[in-house]
C-alpha cells in the first residue's frame, strides 16, 4: 500500500484483521436459517426415539427370565407366590454372594438356579451345585452339564406327544405328566449309578434328570415351562415344581446377574481383532518396504537450482499495497507505517529498543513540545476510517518524525514526498 509521506510498505499477513473490513462471519439469524432443516430433523429423530422408547418400555419384561418377582409369561412369580402360601420361605438372591450368605443362615434350604444369561463361569457353577443339600437347575447350559463328567448331554427338543414320569423320583411321580415339546437332556451312559431320568422322549432323552450323591441331590429340569407363569398350570408342571422346591421350608431363588460376572477389565485390541488381521498387517508392511526399495532407487541426490525469476522487494510491497487497498485494510497499512516511524524515533531519542510506545511518545513530546496525548494519538490511538484519515495520519507521522529529527539534530532518511492518494 502506497501512502503519502512514506515508501510502499509490505504488511505482514499474520497481523490483526482490518478495523472496518466487511465481516464474512454469518449472523445468528442467517446461521439459524441455514441450520433450520437439520434442527427440525434432529427434533424429529428425538421424538421418534422417545416414542420408540416408550413403546418398547411398555413391552419390557418385568425382570429376568424365571425371576421370582417377574409377573410376565416368562417369569416365575406365580410359582413363588404359591410356595409362600404353603409356608415355604422364598428368598430371592440376585448374586452368588447373597445366595452364599443365605445358605449359611438356612443350611437346609433348597437352591433354585436359573442362569438364562450365562453369567456364571465353571468355578462358580461348581460352588453353586455344592452349596445346598438340594439343588434344582432350570434349563442347564453346557457349563452345568460339564460338572457331571460327560455323563449328561443335550437331547434337543422332545418330539413325544405325551410325557409321562416313568421313574421312581417322588416329585415326578406326583406330577405324572409334563407339557410336551420342551427341551430334553440325554443320558450318555444309561444306567449310570446315581443318575435317574424322568419323562423320557426316546433315545435316552429325558426332560428331568436327577443325581443323588453324598453331596446332595441335584435335579436338572430341561424345559422352562415347568416354572414359567404361562405354562405352570398345564399338565403336571405345577406339581413337579412344587414338589421339587417345597421339599424344605426354605427356598433360595438364585437368578444370576451381571454382578456375578468376573471383572477382568476390557478386552485388548488384539483379543477383539480377528485372527487374520496380524498376517494382513505383516503383508502390508512387507509390501510397503518392497515399494520403498523399488521406487527409492530412482531418487538421486538433491540438486540446488537458482530461481528462474528475481522479484524486487519494491514490486512485492506495491502488489501487497494494492491488495490491501482493495480490501480496505487501512489499519494494517497505518500500523506498518507507525512501526517504521517508532523504530526511527527510538534511534533519534536514544531510547533502548525495548522502550514502550508510551515511553517513546513521552520522549518525543518533550523534544517537540507537544502534548503526550497528541503524540500517542498519532503513533497509536487514532484509527483511520477512510482513505482521507489514512493519508492524514501518514502526513502527521512524517511531520512528527521530521520535527523530532530537527529537535535532536538528526538527519532523517525518509523525507516526505508529495501528497499522493492510495495506489489503487
């Protein structure tokens, strides 16, 4: 930018923004108008999520499957209430710790286990099966069957149209029949000592298997229908459940939860990644190295070359001056002129390079016999709001510099040229 009284000045682009340059930042109203669609879409998605949550919440089960307080079809609240009406104390145990403490208080209790979520590990199941003298397990999983030394396996779904007790277990004889179509268990070794199968479906599959040992009695009941609210009143389901659980005065109803899961910390990235990830990564690394060797041979040493064009500093300053003139960056232009003037005033007054603008203004005011506020207005405070203001401040800076030079006897190297307009 070319100003009166000074040579063209190149202003650093990293300086402060122009004082009165038009702002490109959108107003709040414009931003809200542009974002209206996304706001409406977000509100709509939120409403859909809320409605979906309400609808889904109405259909959520009232507790875990076969839970003692679960009144839904998959719960067991009906059976628990009947047991309590017959004088049996039923204690719901949400964790293994609670079940263990209750057994210590009532050692002759019957323990009911329904681990539908598979929260227990092998060691915990071993402990549970040995806690009480009588244990009833609903829908046992693989870890439970593994406790029987491969003597019991899964038998699939019963295809028999009728399920009769056909065994000597008292609870099964009182029930006589069960609702058909449920899961079954298979006796791998028929006639094994201590194991009795009830309600056979053929091919050594049974709906109920009981083991009697020195440690107590463990009864495995494959179908959940024996204990669930929706089917307990059909066939002899209720009779089997009441006789199995009502053999003692106290029942511990243990349905494991997440609180029973062993806390081992989050899995590592290597545990979560599939097995093929490591070989593929190694292959990619080898491929990258091979590509670097293949292409790297073509690169030679660096060669220094002279620039084809030499641009004069004056041309660069004039070009930037035109650029700032087009953007009306008057504050940047006058700040660059002020910086040069202040540097020369420091040399004239003999102040150190670290002197502040106020100190320079005070020294100049003392030499030129001007008020300090007037000098500060010229070198710092006045803001050019038009081209006329910019030229006036430039002339004032040149005049201040010349006056200071005369007062100190210094020869200024920047005489003021004729008054000119900003180069457009």
